[in-house]
C-alpha cells in the first residue's frame, strides 16, 4: 500500500492525500453502486477510466469503519466491509491511518439489451490489500 514518497517534510499524515497506482486489473468492486447510478453515469460511459477518491466515513451510522468511494466529488459507493477493514489496516501499517487515497476506477456495465438495462458498476485499480 502507500509509502512516504508523496509526503512533504512537515506534512501531517492525518490530512494527506496519496495517489496510488494499481496493477491495472481493476479487481476491487465498489459495493452499493446501484444506489448511485446518476453519479456514475455522469462521470463517463462504460469502460471509461476515471479518478476515484477513497474517504474514511467514521461517522457512518451503519458501519464506523466504512470507506466511501467518491467520483467527481460525489459518493458513488463503498468498499465492501471486508475490503474497508483491510484497506484501513494497510493505511495504519503505512503510518497514514487518516489519509485520503486517489486511484483509478473503471465504469463497468450500463449496457442495454432489448428491453433489459443493467446498472453501472465501478471497479478500482488498487494494489492488493494485505490480509
């Protein structure tokens, strides 16, 4: 996960943003994307590669370890509960437990067949999480 390469001298690790490059596999599925179809559709078409920002949501009433996925400043879903916990552990292990992370995301789905339309989904290009 993150290293200190992007940290400026004297910069507070609590408030920093890290840019991560994944392996290009877009293996992390964003949960709850069906609730944010307008946000995803506004960001691009199917197979578009866009920027996503991962934001900790400690005050989320359903999960105090939630990690929101935002695109163009709007919520587009969440990491799954299991991924959110591994992600937070990786941030803490890298010495930046409160960092915001920017990564690439790929819009998937969203196509129409006859009268059937599938929802858009979102997949993130992140390094593999530690276990």
